């Protein structure tokens, strides 16, 4: 057998490796050349198409570089159409007068703000207010959404800003309304991902600085997040007048409901104030939706008029979700739910500072199997310690009822959201409201900055508040055990009881058959 020298193996391996490397390099070079050719062809094609007059017009139009900005006439929209925000309307009256008669305000050398910022939650009527300003003054109205300024092309946002202000100045006096101002006027940041993000807001600042205060152009911006706006945008000389557009109070909600109820066929017995009292926190848009839902329900049921029944149905649907009629609940769980909800109702009915009961139901809605709704007599702008404790007691009523009727081994998970609400109230009383006898009038907003001993003391105070609340609810339900049973039986029979029916049951009266 012939012996092969070790160096021969090394030489063969090296030669094979070098050949493979050369082949790989040739393949990579070929791929690069192909990509380069394709890229050059694309550039040539794009250049040829871009030379076409049709493409040039279409590109500049769709990109916003030459897009025309058309005003809208708002003659049919006035302050009469805006309900529930009287303070905001009053603040904007001077703006209307300025647009009608600018000389009235310049004779003494005064200057109205160039920009007005409307701040408030979604659906409260900011856009409608801006339209009403233009309508009252009978001037052109230019609408723009902040989210539409910057799109796929670099520089489009700044160009659209220039076009907007150019058109507005040519048609002064007029109103420019920029919705979602925070989308275009947010705080400027340096970011390699968005190197052109500053161009649009810089152009907006330049345009607002570029026209005279008495030129007859009023810029109105709307935002849900005033804190997100760039500081340069809200300094004097730009958006220096801020008007808050809050959610309406009970009077405002009544006005809004009456306005929309006039547009549908309504029974004469409908009471808008009752619905308004039960829709705390609703915006104007949500109230409009409520009326529309009620009208749809009445039409689906074949009725000629919308009644309180349909309005209550719509309110419950929005607040608690639609009825889940497909859910099959066995007799045992239905009974537990009836006693649970009756427990809430009994505690609420017999606690001095609790809100009045509006309705109790064991009809599944949304994620819950039952619900007791409470109806405040008036909007609460602040709450007393007694009112907070009453809310906790009512929350505890459901679990206490389960324990007293079915025993500790048969309590359910149905009280989890009740405990969550009660715990949050107790925590706020101790950490924010200074309502702890032991810890005094001091806030503990960030417990991580306090010692372990302080954290333990706060937790103990919260536990004491919750336990005392549980005991108060238990004492009430033991005292009114007979009424508790009567109410639970009535819920099992009728599924839903209103305030009047609950009162009749607790007073020992019989309900009229349904």
C-alpha cells in the first residue's frame, strides 16, 4: 500500500477550499450586478413616468403639495345647536364679535388671541363649537385634521400648512379649525426614526407668527391631551386662549337629551331629566347615541313612539352591555345572584349617605350576571367621608349576603369587582384624601418612596377600613333579613325591578302582576 505524505492532504484541502470560495464570490458578484441592473431600470422607469404631465399633477395633488383648500360655509350651524357647554359658548362670544366687527376691538389698541385651544374629552362638542363660531359670524370655515398633515411624503405636512394659511388669509375674516392638534403639535423630539417630525409644527409656528392679530384669521385647535402639546405652541401670541369643554353636568345632559329627543317621535311621558341623572359622565356624543339606540329599539319592537322603557333599555345597554339571553344559568346560581344583588340593594336602601337605588336586575349583561344601579340626585363634584364609606358598604353587601344565606363554603367569585372598587376607595381615602385617623392629613401617592414601616401602616389602615365596612354591611343584612328574602324572591320572579317596585317590596306591599 502506497503511503501518502501528510502535506498532500493539506495541499488538497487548501486548493478545494480556494476553488469553493472563488465560486461563491462569483455567485455573489452576479447577484449584486442583477440587483444593480434592476435598481437602475426602476429609476429610469420612475423618471420617465414622472416626466408625464398627468403624473406630475396627480402626484402633487395626492401628496398635498398643490392641493386646494376649500372653505365650508356654516350658516346653518349656530350656538343654538350647541348644548350643555354654556361657559365655553360664553367665552367664545367675543371671538364671534371680533370676526363680525374687527374695528370694534382695535380702536383701543387691543388684540384678540390668534389661536384658541379647545380642550376636553372626546365627544363633548369641540368641533361643533368651532363650527358654530364660524356660523355665528357668517365667515368661511377651514377644517383640517392634525393626523392628515403628515403622510407618506417628506415635507407634505409643512406644505399643507402653508396652503391652508395662504387660502385663509386670502379669504379673511375666517376660521381655521385644526382637529386633533396634538397629532401635529406634539412636543418636538429628536429621533433618527422621524427626522422630519419637526418640520410640520415648525411651519405651523411660523404661519401663526406670520399674520397680524387683527388680520381677521382665527385659528381654533381642539385636543384631548393639552399636556402633550409643544410649549412653543401654547405661549402668548399663538394658542394663548384656552377654553375647557368638559363633560356636561345634569342640566347640560338634560338640554342635550331634549335637543335630540325633538328629532324623533317621543311619548309625552318621557322625562329627559330622569335619564340625565342616570348618565353621569356621558358626553354629548354618547347621549346622542343613547337616543338613537332607543329609537332603533322602539322601531324593532314595532312601536310608534319612543318611551321611557326604550330609553332605559338603551342606557342599560351602554352602561352594562347587551343582555345575554343565550346564557343558561341553573336554578342554584340564579338564586345566589338574586341574593347577591338584593344584598347590595338592602345596604344601599338602609344606608343614609348611599345613592338612591335606580334598578336591580339578575339579567346577565356584559361580564356580570346581575347588577344594581344607583342614581345620584345631583352631580357630585366632591364626596364626603360618609359618602365614600357608604359606597364601600354597598359594595360589600353582595358578598355578605352570600355568606349569610349560603354559608362561607359557598361564597362565589361574583364579588371580585365589588372588592376591587371598595379597595380603591379605601386606598384613596388613606393615601390621597387624608381620611385616616392614624396616618393623618398626609398624602402617600408613591409608597415606594416611603419606608417599609410606613407602607405596612398604610396597608393596615386600608384593611381596617375594608373590614369595618364589611361588618357594617353584615349588621344591616342581619337586621333586615326578612326584607332581604322578599327582595331576592321578587328578583327571581320578575328578573328586573325598578326603584318604585323595590320600595314597595321593602315596605311590605305587593307588586302589580306583569
